């Protein structure tokens, strides 16, 4: 979660110099440079047709759509706001599971969803009241929220595939589709782009983002979730907005407002509430 949160701010630093479509394409190129050994023909033949369709939809929403919306969003809003909105993913997953999969949430999940919605509303109302710059931030916030919805759809779609495919294979296949989808946009951005205008340190950030967003954070999460209960793993989602805020304050000169604090409190409270274990009282012997 530290990597995911810091990547929100790192992405904002990069898109100040590199066009979003080109940066998005480079992210997939870097990821596939590491994941390509997993694309063995013999292994690919074992993937069923309906699984390929599911993988394509995951790539469309979780890699292609998420990347474009998130990077365009952080270009228009603060890393602090983007981090808070991104941390609503657990609540959005619960909401979409309710609407799409008809999985009825319990009372704590409903309260978590309500708190997440309240946090997003607080941030957007504050930016709308801020005037012209607030309108730009409002647009960016909506894009980040769209990215959150895309990532939540990715999580929902991956539930079925994890029963038949290894998680790292799913990562490789979806990033391959993402690369193919992003290629026309990234190639167009290459026209008249001046590489010399980009500081060397930014290219280092591009390399780190491609590795951490697609490989490191994914691997660490999958390894950690094997040893940590799901309820406790949900609590660690609260680290995401904190990491994004620290990066924004330390490296981008951002200053959090009262609205950010209220929104962050709502989201963290929702995550904590949904992650609490229910104590079961043993029946009293009669």
C-alpha cells in the first residue's frame, strides 16, 4: 500500500514532463519486459476462450482504463486528494459487488460505503467552492474516481479467474492486452515529443513506476495476503492515502486542507469499520 500510495504522487511528477499516453505506454513496455517469460505458447494454449474474454475485460478496465484515468486525474488534482479517493477502492468493490453480483453487503459494509461516498463528496464540494482552479481539481477528482471504478471492476472480474489461473499469469496476460490497447495512443504521443526536455531523474521515476505499479506492489500484496487475514489486510488500505499525502507534501509542495482531513477520516473510518472482526458469543448451555 505504501508503493501504491506513493505512485499516485510519482505519477503526478512524471506527467508534468511526459505526455500521459506515452507514459502509460512506457509503463506497459517496462512491465512486459519483466513478465514476457510467462507468455509461453504451451501455457497460453491452456487458457480457455471465456478466460481470454475475462482477461481482456480485466485489461480494458484494470490496466488500460485505470492507467489513463488515474494519470489524467492526478495531472489535474492534488496527490493528497487523489490518494484519498483511491483509498475508497474496498468500498467501491463492495458497492459494485452488490449492484453487479447481487452480493448483499452487511451493515458494516453499508456503513463503509456510505463513509467512502461522504469522503469523496467532501473533497469535491471543497474544490467546486475553490473557483477556477477548483473546477480543474473537480474534473481530476472525477477522473480518479473513474479509475477507482475501473480497478474495482478488475478486482470483481479477477475473482473467478483466480480459481483457474495463477495470479502472476493473470498479471502478465492483462498487461499484454493493456500494451496492445495503449500502443496506438502512445505511438501518437511520440510525434514532436522532445526527449531532451525531460530531466534524467524523471526517466528514473518512469522506470520505477513501471516496475512498482505492475510488479512489486502486485507481488508483495499476493505474498502478504497469504499470511494475513483478509480483515487485517483491509485495514492496511488506509496506508495508501497517507503515503500519497506524504509524497505530495514532501516533493510537490502541496498543503492538505481541512476538507482533505475530514475526507481522509471518513475513508479510514470506513475501512476500519469494514475490517473489524465480529466477536461471536458462544451459546449459553441451558
